[in-house]
C-alpha cells in the first residue's frame, strides 16, 4: 500500500471572529520526520493577539513544515504536510 499525504491548512484553525487575514508562526514543537498522532499539537500561530494551536488532523509523519517560525501567513495557507499509510 502506498503512502498518502494530508496538508494542514490554516483555514480550519482560524478563529471565526478574527478580523485579520494575516498571522505569524510562533513555534513548532515537532520537526520534519517526527511521528505524530491525531490531535498532537504541532505548533502555534498567532492571529491578531490570539495564540492558536496547529493540530495534527491524522496520525502520520511530518513530511514538510511549509512556513518557518516567525514566518507570516495568510488565511488558508498550507502549514505542514503529513505522510500517512
């Protein structure tokens, strides 16, 4: 069976009441190659003055972190890619 991938998008994590469409990655708690479970907090982003957890939506391995710590992003940008079996 071949591996599949899933991308974690900022859109699903964005606070509903946020007026801004820009955010910053404040921390990554995992690195590329890390094994994670569904619900694992991978990192944090700050939208306006709210800290938002970046959470794994499935079990897998972090294949790519797409935005470095301190990097800016817009609503809907991809944050990380997980490989799943």
